[in-house]
C-alpha cells in the first residue's frame, strides 16, 4: 500500500521521463501565445491523472485536497480554472502517455481486444433549461442508465484490462455505427485521431450482440485486416452453440471490469461535462491512470486490476 505522496512521486517520475523522451509531443501543447504556464507539462499531466481517483468526489474536491496537501510538492499550483485550461491544453500529451504505458504493458502483443460502450450522462433526462454539449449530446438508451441524455463512450481494452483506445458518440448512436467509425479512424487514418489507439498484433475484436450484423462484419473484415467474433442476434443467422457463446462471453467480461473501474474508481459515473475538450482530456487521464495502476501493480507483484488496496489514503 502506497501513500498518496509516494504514488505521486512515482507517477511524476514516469510522466517526466516520458515528456523528456518525447519533446515533439510536448511542444504540441506549448505552441500558444500568452503568459507562461505556472506548471510544467509534466506537472499538469501528473496532477490530471492523479485527480481522477473517486476518492476526491469531484474536480473541486481534488483541488481542495491539492491546495491543502500538495503545495509542498507543487508550490506553483495555480487556481482551479487555470489548471483546467492547462489540462485541456495537454490533451495530446495525456493521450500519448496512456498509449505509451499500454505499449509498455504489451498491449500490441495482446491476443485480442474487446470493444464495448457505456453511457455517459451529461444531465438528468427530464431536466428543463438549456442543454450541455447541445451539438454533441442527445437522448439515448443504455442498459445501465435506461433512457438518458448525454454521450456514449466506446472503449477498446486488451485481455488484461489495458485500455488501448476510446471514442465518443451521441447517446442516440447505435453500436454498429460507432464501431464502424472507430475502425475507420484506426485503420484509414492512423495517427490523425490518436485517442482511438493502435491495434493489437492479433487484430481480433470480440464484440457483444449489440454489434451484430453479418454483412457489416464481412464489410469490416474485407476493408480492414481484422477478425470479428460476435454472437449473432436473433434473425442475424444461426445461433452459436451454447459452449461457444459462453466462452466468448467469458472473454468479454474484462471490458465490463474496465468500465466498472472507469465509472466507479475513476469517477466517470459522476462526470457532467460542459465542454467536449474537457471530457476528452479527463477520459485520456482516466485511461492513463488505469494503465499506470496496472503497471505499478505488476511492479509490486499484485494482481493487475487490484486497485482497491493500492493507495492508503
């Protein structure tokens, strides 16, 4: 069990080494006019990742903690609005860092990736008044939330729970179009949307029945060097043998665990984003925290996803 100060020190060392080794990525968030930022890029990325723990309850809760407990480690800590702007400006570095840790954990050598989505509410469905993210968020259905107003998060994770990429769509978007866009962004224009990540070596994707569609799967496999394993919905072909369906379902359970970590341990359930740039930056930070915790657990000889006893608050 590590103290928060020890965890922060180890995280900062990892982030700073990454930033020094990748100056081109760091320059992407420094090319702006105006006064020099109070915190370095390494400090902003470190605090952005650390702030995602559910222990803080909210961004405001984290900043109270930082103001009271972290001034000795970060003496130039700015006010909360300045830090939020710096976090959004460092989005590309946050993305590059979570992808770097994923690669260090062997994500590219993973046997397969699991693709799934979960709902992200931006407001109460029946609330009156103006909407947040009106150009992007709308009303949709999620098995966890029921009908809700917000976005859908699509994630790709390895068999070990390492997050390799993510994407966002409106709540009304269906599974198949989101997966279609995700594959196109990964394979047609690699690097243009870095947050979708790079494919694993096996290029095998395991999906649930929501992504069913034999003709669509044939199109994906003809257009991209991938293989799709997805149990068919009723009417989409002959049913799979029960042992095969249960086995594939067992492989998919890892993404449910990853979503549980994001929603509960990393506060995604409580997010109510006002700006798309803000939620993208926080998602990249959450992916970085997930992957870094797995790396740290391996170094400590703990189970990959044993986040509960990692920090002693």
